[in-house]
C-alpha cells in the first residue's frame, strides 16, 4: 500500500487503527485526508484479517475541522474547484466530508471512534457515521458551522438527530457552541468518557469484544441492516430484509459452527469471509446517487 501523508493505518491482531496524523495542524481536514480516509476504509473492508476499525487522532486533537489556511475562500468550492472533488453534471460539487461519512456508512467492519481531543466541524460530523464513540475527558465537540457562515455537512443532517434527537441536534448546530465530554455522554452522543491514557485501551477492549466472539459476515450484515433500516418508512421493510438475511445466514457454514460450538462449549471458528461470502442481495442495489 502507498504510504499515507495525512493519516496512518496500523493493523494488529484483527484490529485496524486509523490515526488522523497532522498533529501540528490539530489534524485539520484536507482534500488529501479525505482521499486517504476513503482509501483506508477500502483497504479495511477488503482485508479479512481486519475485524474492527478504530479511528483516533495524533496529538492533542481528534480533528479541528477544515484546514482554514485558504482564508475566506476555504468553503468556496467554485473558487477552489482545482482542489475540490469534480463537480457533477448540475454544477454542484460534492462535499468532501460527506464522501468520508458515506464511506464509513458503507463499511463492512465495525467502526469505533476514539475521540482524543477537539472534534470540531468535520471532525465532529465525520464521527457521527461511526458505530460508537468513546471520548477523552479532554474532548470537546463543536458543530460550529453557523459561526463560520456555512451549514452542517458530512451528511450530518441525517446522522445527528438519529444519535441525539432533533431538539439536541438543533440546539448544538444552531448555537455552534463547544460541548464538553460530560454533556456529550449525558445527551447520548458518546458511549463513555475516559481518562486520556485509558481511551485507546478502552476502544481496543470494545473492538476485541466483537473480533473475538462473532462471525465476520454476520457482523458486516448486522451493521448494514441496522444503519439502513434506521431510515426505513415501515417495519415491513425491515421484516423483508431480516427474512432474506436470516435465510441466507441460517444455511451458512457459520450458522452451523455457531450452534455446534455452543453445544460443544468451545470457542467458535467461523469459516465464512466478508470478501467472498456476503449474500449477493447485500450489494444494496438501488443505492441513491447524487444528482
């Protein structure tokens, strides 16, 4: 794999750790970071040795938001067209943070945020697509868009109210104020708050609980089922999907191993692999396209 410039990717004992790695700029988000994050998740999805992904930041911040070194034109995509994603046919440039959030959303591996410090702007919104967030006592979130004359991005208008409810989402996004770790936990955005030195080990413990005890294909399917059905209009949609999924999984070698290992009181050794054994209907045909 080509070395990354703005992130690192380390894989050890089934757990991939993606670290935002611009500590001198508080891991500020750039086009290069966007591209590298997407590439990293492409790699973790394709690697059957990876059972879970942890995302954290180098230094004192998780991500301080967009790199503002471009000055007043930082968010002017047309002015920055040479550095922004290609505009689509109707002239709209796709939001880079949104491309990252959507890639995390599509992940076939669980994604755990270990938010070690400030998570502001896209630093906050990209984490909403992660399955759970653990934070340091020093973490601060800021949905500061209205204070910069812009609006929430990274598909956060879909994610945030599902995480904390509409009233809290509106308060946080309209005020743009900084939110400390205690409030993040109280309002339900984060799973738990940890002393700085305990944060990453706690995230690893969560990842190990998944990696050591579950069937990879079942986890990949479960993750997508729960995320996709969060926006379903009727429980019948979930029933239709559940029925197909349980039929496919019930006939799998993993299901046989899961039952037999339980009856024999031994650790399971699941044979199916995400790269080769996902049911074909799980290609999510009909995924919305940007127009």
